[in-house]
C-alpha cells in the first residue's frame, strides 16, 4: 500500500516562482484543483484551519509550503554527519512520539525548497573546504523526504549530485516505500539509503499514516538490489510486555528479506544499524498531549532518568539498568542476524 501524499492546500512564496521547480509546482497543484495561495514567508504561514490543537496539527500535515531557502549556511548534524542537507521540512506521517514535536511545534506543515542548485552549490563549497577529507550530509534531519519526492525530484537530484562528488557522501532515512523513482539513480555507492523500522506493535499503535513494518522491509530489499549502501534505524525502542520477542521477530524478518534480495557478493558488513531508545522532552510531551490527548505513550517523568542533551534542553530517557539491558539485547540481536554489520550507536 503506497501512502501517497496529496496536500489539501498549498502555499508558496512569490520568489519561488523565479525558479523552474517553483513555477511548475504551483501550476501543477492549480491544475489538480488544490487551493494555492501566496505567503510572505515559508517560516510563518497563516491560514491553516482547525479549531483545536489536534485539528490544526492534522491540517498542518496536509499543508504544503513551497519556499526558497535563503540561508547560506547548513546546520551541523552530529554524530551522524557533518552537515544537514535542507531539502524538505516535516512529513505527512503522524507518529505520536515524533521528536520534531519539540522543534516544529503543533503545526508541522511540510516545506519544500525550490532553489536546489543553490543548496547543492553550498554543499559543493563545504566539500571543497574539507578536502581531502570526505564530507557527509544528512538529508532527513528534520523531515522524511520521500513523500514529496514525487513532486520535487529533489532527492534523486541530490543522490546523483553526490554520485559525482568523489569526496561527498549523502545519507537519509525514511519510513515510506514510494521509492521506485530512486532505484535507477546514479548513486555510485555514495548515498546510504536508510529505513526507520519498528516492530508491528509500535507501528500500529503510534506511527499513524505510515507504511507497515513489512512494507518497509520489502522496500529495503529493493534498495539493496539497486546496490545502494543500506542502513536500518530501529527507533524509537519501547519497553512493553513482550518487547524482546517483538523486536527479535522484526530483525529476523528483515534479515530474511535481505538474504533473498542481496546482490552477488553482498555481506552484512555493508549494512549499518542504529538503535535509539524512546525519549521525550517536557515541551514535546506538552505538544504531543495537545494533539493526541488520548495518547498511550509512556511519558511518566517519575519512571525515567532526566538527562541534558546537546541542544541545551533536557530529555527523559529510560533508567540506567533498563538502558543496559536494552543495549545488551540489541547488540546480541545484531550479532545473531547481521554478524558483520556496523552498529553505529545505541542511545
């Protein structure tokens, strides 16, 4: 099942019409009969309907904003990459736990940027500055770029740009499976295509509007067959009754699919694994409960340990003994199903 994103409304910055992609997008959405309106800035959009926080959130997830990214700098993206590559902001998925609830707030509308050549030009300059070192860029730090790819083609353009850059590398992560347009991209092995996976118990309960775990695993097999470097992020990891067995099933099924789809000579040493336990901030909890008032997410502060994060705010994580048990369990799973894979971290 492909979960095609079709916006209910579109806003655009007038300057976006100076770029071929911006002009094409505005014309195409008008032709589709979708309401299209100008906005003074992609950072401050008014006119998203909804009388309650929950309604405004749902409508924001159906709102697309076409903008021009004017900043000449990129945010850093430690520890996974040197820089973020800003192609898209937000996504249409409605995952209750989403960490962007801290940064994007209660109206996380989707933004696409139409000045792709300028954005990739900045990336080129940053690569040049770090020579002879390789420079890594993350394309999904504040988004899932796949749902809007059918409109912009930005991800394919970025993948092929990095394919031509001897010292540039690209990585992104997705929960979505509409990936066929990327399978023939000239990636030259310079893009790591990662999937965010979770056990079906978590996907069905908290990851609204996203493909199933099984669909993501099948899509990952296609990506592997297209000879992209592949990665899995298992996140967020929850503790619940039967969690070990649920996550073991997930890892077993993913390994089975990759063995079936792997090109000749592939081994799990080419796979990366990232494990992220569930955590939340006070601001995220407030925003989450505003838009999901009946959420069953485990967010009891008294059950967690408070830890200061790298961005200046604290978060609530599992207790040290729970984290130790989880880390040992997932390291063992990795060894059982992907004995040669590179485990990048467990946090």
